[in-house]
C-alpha cells in the first residue's frame, strides 16, 4: 500500500494549483473559460498514463472525462464528478488575493476553496493513485470534471448528458458536491458528536416569469386595465403567500437522526433545533418549504405611455415531488390577466437513503472518524447531479470534510474569504481513497 501522506500532499497541492487558475464564470459569456483548468487536469492525467477525453461545448468551455474499468462489469458504474468553474470574486472585499491560494492559519484561502476545487483536488489525487498503482476498483468509475456548473450546467453537465450520454453508459450512482461535511452536535447527557451530512436530495428550481397584459394608452387618460398594476397585484399576492411547512422524507430522516443524538426535537422549537446544525444550518433551513422570490422587473418605455405588458421574473424552488403543485399555486395567485411562462426547469433529486452505496460512504467516514454519524439531508440549491438524474443516475453530495465545530461552512460558499482547512482536505482524500477502493 502506498503512502497515505503522499496522497494527502498531492490533494492539497492540486487544490492550490487549481485555485490559482482563474475560472470565474460570469454567466454571460465574458471572462475566462475552463480551458486552462481542463488542460491542467489533462496534464495530470496524461502524466500517470491515463487517456482522458476533453470536450468543448463552446470555444473554451471544456469538460474532461475518463473511465476506469472495474472488476465487475455487471455492476452499475459510479460517476465521480466536480466542476472546474467558480463564481467571480471581488478582490477588494477579500483579506487575501482570491486567486493566490494562500495558506494561512491552517487554511487554504481562495475562490473555489470549498466550491469546489478542494474536492476536485481530492478526486484527482485519488485518480492518479489508482492509475499509478494499477488499482482495479470493484466497479467502473467514471471521473468527470465539468464546465459551467455555476450557470446551471448549460455548457457543462447538461450539454454532456444531452450530446454524449454514451460516456455515462451503465452508471447508476454519482457523488459530487454539496454534502459530506461535518457538523458537531451536542449529545444528550453531555459531550459532542460529529455528524456528516450526506446530501441525498436536492430541491428543484423553476425560473419563470409573469407577463401581465392590459390596455395600452395615453398616460393622462383613465385606465383600469393597466398591465403594471395587474403585475404589481400579482407580485403582492404571490409574495404574501405562505408556503406550507413540510418535512419531506430526506428532511425527516435528518431531523430524526439529530433528535436521536441530541435528544432535542424540532417540535420543541424549530429555530433552536436548526441552530444545533451550526455551519450546516443555512443549507437545511431552505429545505422546509417551497419558495418563490422575485428577482427581476421590467415594464414601460416612456413616462406618458401606459404599456400593454409588464413582466417580473421569479426564482422558484420546490421540494422533491412538489414541482406541479408549486407551478399551479403560482399560476392561480397570478390571476386572470397574468400569464406564467417557464424559462428553465431544474428537476429535484431524491436518491435512496438506504443502499449498499450509502453504507459504503458511512464505512469510509467511520474508518477515519470512528464515533461519527452519517445523516442524510436535502440541499436547497442545485448541482450537476440534476443533469445526471435525467439519465437515471442517483446523485449524492459527498465531499468528506472534517470541520472545526465553529466554522460557518455554508457561508463560505460563494462568500468573501472562502477557505478550507488543510487538515479537512487531507481527511477527505483519505475517506475518498477508502470509498473508491471499496464501493
Ligand atoms: Zn459548486
């Protein structure tokens, strides 16, 4: 067996080198592309004798994929994926240069430190180990490094799944962001216990807009069919709607697990219960109900002209199984002179919580952190797992990071001074080693 320290060192080195390659995704086609990062990944893989494929959906929008054949071809393959892009960082807000990957206070600082170049570093270090040592995993492993996750995967995962589904043939499960990190729970009767939150579900999204119509006319004349007023009334109705609280199965499973450890029930006070989750609180708080937030507004073109149309965009997020219910509710609240137009839909994910693979993830965690629990949870945001779900591949968020109890982890995502503990990356590389060799 090779040296584990070598694996850990390589995961840390690759994480830092990736952060230094600015892959900011502005979402409008401007700025850098993923190509330099993809070329860096290709170099790392060629160096150990692998033959990866690089695909560009648009000039520069490169994704990299490579398959390692497993011992049992009759078993479904596992997709291990990460994204190469990051959200932009405004350097003036930061304590360090966001693309310097500085190591300070035991942390690696920089854009992508948690979202998600550290996972890509941990995965690449393991993939290189597998190649160097000629390891044959129990089943096929398909490693993918996607472009464009931060803009919904249009030029990355969505494009790959649509144009090259054959690359994922035979795969049944996947791991990627956002889950696997630890929270520290108070134990009933004293002491604490770490729980790793495995993302087994994610909310879907519906990016829609309302289009109110009315009677155009002169701004000086009476008009009781004003499109802007109709839109404003619809916005008010939708905004005042109280989306019902509902604990879907994955949320219920998390809550039951937390109650078992802490002795505290959400029925004793939901806010205090959520506070127990520390750095994972924000991720969970968004999964207790559907939501609809207005994000854009557009109407009119001149001060003395009443326009015939007015539009408002809504970012809707629905729990697994709630897509139709949410859209029906919005349509009804919008009213008779307001149409609902769906611009983009992202399906929800709800992967099995009891399976041999989940047991493997738990075993890999407990081999490195023996007293820890693994609890499922639902993510309020979306990941590239949505694209794979369309191929029937069950996606999990499993980036194993053993975190300090007081780290506000959720706030680091897309945040200022994004950073990751070096020891957490070392821990994650070891857990992934155990998982990939025994999955
Ligand atoms: Zn991400």
